[in-house]
């Protein structure tokens, strides 16, 4: 009996020691709470650092986008200005070419006007014999041919006598008082004026009523 009791106590003692040893081992295997807190704090710091880095990257990306958008807008404005300048250049070139074509004979006509004036003065001479009449007839024929050629180019005589004085068409060299005309009306033409299409080549030299 005493031996049995002793064996039981020994067995119980062994189980207690085993359980204590097992508990100690499990306690050693379990992570320390402080270590867990440190690990958690490190993870939070890592997350915060990652979030901060992401925000910085987003700010930098937005700044870069704004910079690129500003450069793009500047380039678009330059392109629009260049396009507008080119269109203006094309329009001016076209107008210049049209003007050159339209008034291509202006220089020649200006040079011919003094000759036409001389023809008109010569044709006013009174013919005293048949020879002079024949010469004047030939001159008149040439004169009319020249006028016809000028008319074909768009030249026309500016109307003066009896018309209201127009400083764009007439050059007043004298002012007179004539009851047969209204005020500011051309009473006499001293030299004919001419237009080439819509451009005045030479204004009429006139007398104007007061």
C-alpha cells in the first residue's frame, strides 16, 4: 500500500513538472507584448511614410501636369499667332497682286497724259488751208486711237464743269464769282483729270464758284 501511494505521488509530481515545463515552453514561444507593440508601431510608421511619399509624388505629378499644360497653351498661342500672321501675309500678298494686275498700266498712262494734253491743244488750232486740215485730221485720228486704248484699260475722264467741287477728284486753282452757277460748283476746267478704274491718276484742274 505504501509503495502504491508513493508511486501515485511520484506520478502526480511528474505530471505537474511536465505541465509547468510545457507552460514555460509555450510562454517562451509566445511573442512579448512589447515586441508586438513595437512591430505594430513600425508597421504604422511604414504606412504613414508610404502615405506621405504617395502624397509628395501626387503633388509633384500635379505640378508637372500644370507645367506641361502651361507649355502646351503657350505653344498653341504661338501657333495661332503664326497662323494669323501667315493668313495676313497671304491676304496682303493677294491684294498686292490684284492691285498690280488692276493698275498695271498706271505708270504708262501717267506718262501719256502730257502727250494727250498736247494733242488736245494742237487740235484747237484753226486750220487755214487744206494741208493744215489734213494734218489736224491725222492728229485727231491718232488722238482718238490713244483715247480708245486708254479706255480699254479702264481709263475714264473725270467730269468737272457743272459738278460740285470734290477735293478727291478736282484741284481748285482759282475761285470765281459766277451767277450762272451755284456756290462750290466747278465753272471751268483748265486741265482734264483722269481715273484708272477707281483710282485717280490725275485730278482735274478747275475754277470753282464762290
